[in-house]
C-alpha cells in the first residue's frame, strides 16, 4: 500500500459528478481523487475501501491533501468545441442581423485588425483567462488568417495552462471574402498553414496540458477548391485535427448545394476533411445520408445552441445524432455568434432548444404536426455534451472523473444556491448546480493537475 501511496502528487477529498455515458451521471460521494505526477487521475478511492483512511493520514502529513468544504462539488472541466477567438472583442454585438450581414458588417472588419499582434495579444489573453474562470479547461479555437497572431493564441493557451486547439483560418476565395481580409492565394494559405502546424507542434513539446494545431477552412463558401484540397492533404500529412462549419444556415447550406450539387458533408469528404479528428460546427441541416457519413468517418459535431438560436435557422437534432447515429457530439459556445463564454449557459440552452424542436413553435399548427417527436434531450445529456462528449469528439482522455483521465476539473460552491435540506439527493443538487451556477460559483479550476484559477486568491488580491 505504501508503495502505491508515493505514486501520487496530491489527493483531493470531495464529492464529484461525472458522465458514465450520454444519459447517466455518477455521483462520487466523499471519494479520494488521487492525482499522478503527470496530472492524471491515478485512482479514485471510495470511503469503504481499506486504503481510504491511510491515504488521508499519509497525504495530510505530507501537506499534499485537500478536502473540499461543505457545499463544494467537483465537476469535470468544460470542453468548448467551437470558439471564434477574435470575436471575443465583439461579443454581444448585432446578434439581431442575418448571418451574412453580421459577418460582412461586423465580423470580418474586426478579424482584419488581428494583423496587429499587440491587439491580438490583448484580446486573446483576456479571452483565455475568462474562459478558464468559466470552467472551460479545453477550447477549440478559430483564430484569423494571420499566422503570427494565431500562433500567439496557442502560446497564450500554453502559458495560462489551458488545453488549446488552435486553427489559423483559411479563407482565400476572392469572390466571397473582402479584399481587406483574406488569404492572398491558395498556395500562400497552404504554406502559412503548414508552417503554423509545425510551429504549434513544436510548442506542444513544452506544454504539459497539450496545445494542438487544427486545419481550419472557415467554411466551404469562403474557400477555393484548391485550398480545400490542400488542407485535406495537410491534415493527413500531419495527422492533426480539422474544424469547419457544416450546414449551418439556410444561406450556407444552399450555397454549397448550388456550388457542388451536394450537401456540405459530402463536399467536405471529397476534399479529405471528414476524418476521425474532424469536428464540424452547427450541422443543423444534416440529412440522414449526411449523418450516416459522419458516423462512418468518425467525424464529430460541435453543437452551439445559443448561436444557432440567432444564426442557425434550425435546431440541430442532437437526440437523433446521439441515439440514432451514435455520432460523437460536444458543445460549443460559438463566441461571438453565441454571446456567452459559459458552457453552463449553453447546457441550459441545449435542453431548451431540444424541447422547442420536440414541441414545435407555431401555435397555428396542430400539436400532432407542430414538433419533431423524440427530439428532447435531458440535462444529463447536455452535461455529457459539455464534458465527456467533448473529450470523445477530440479523441483525448478528458471530460470525465476517471482513472487515466486528465485532472481537468472545476470546483463549484453551491452554498448560495437554494439547497435547504441536508437530505437533498446528490443528483438533485447536481441539477441545481447546472441550472443556477454562474462564474462566481466556480472557486477553483485545475488543468492537467495544475491549479489555474483560484477565486479566493483573486478576492484577496482585489481586497489588497
């Protein structure tokens, strides 16, 4: 037993919640979470196991033991599968416009400013810090067309301790992108992307939590055939992740059909961009054939429920993706198409949107035809999307309280939530945490076994 004890870097005693599959959540009551030197969960010891008291004694004497206070609970860190990092500077702006107008009037002019590395540094540094405070331990980012600023985002993730997956955006079609903001040619876009991949792979060697390059065609309408084909080849050459938008809106979905005579999914696949490491955002207009292709290729969906309510023109059928096609699916904030950096907010909206798809919204239509039966998802399923589902989508051992998974967690304080009975069931408390928590309830965030946010310390610093 003593030989096993010295393997752990530290031990945390507390109650945590984790998905065990897409529909079920397990409560780990008063367990010991034993963290390895590599920042992974080495063991989870329950109170009835014989090592329990001995481990508490040993690690308390070593000053490597932390016991959560009453009302504190452990959740896996959130995994945000779709963020436009430069758009943090316009979060909450002009969300009442159609997507095409919003992009051209606000978004592209803003993103063009990221040729200024100082401006990029300011925005990206604040964004990564804010996401960590909101419990996001892993983030999949679109940056901009600018390689150096995109690399700086990856460096900021590395420095602040967040697990970051970062893409230098490619958008080279002169007919669809403004002259002031696009890649000059397909060849230049591909050369810059390859150099970016090499630079981030080198950065990853000195980043314990991991930072990864991502091949990132913005979406089919913004890219030429040459750039799409070349990006597929680069993804295969370096075996890296891929991200893009897929069948997001009426406009984007129709554009691809008119250009290629097929849906986004099959067009992307033709260019080698649907793989086991690909994550496609939105996917509100996937057909059954598209879904079958996603399942066959192992491609994941990033569901962005808040953003879709503004720009998606449809509710993504998450229950169908999960239950009928077994497609890996996670959750995305889609900053700034989604106004909130909190996946708590997106968990709630995922449930709301699914209920609206199930029940329908047009009161003039009879109830039997108004909605789509079998579309609603549970809170447990929405939590799964934000945690374990995101980890599976990225093919990384994250998003669960489980042995050999990264100690990526948020410690949430429930003392100010409406919990008035000591006998309240743990899973009832879990639901209240998901529905009622705000950033101020997140007291600590850990990534790969390292504390990256401590609200108590921040409060002391503010008071000082």
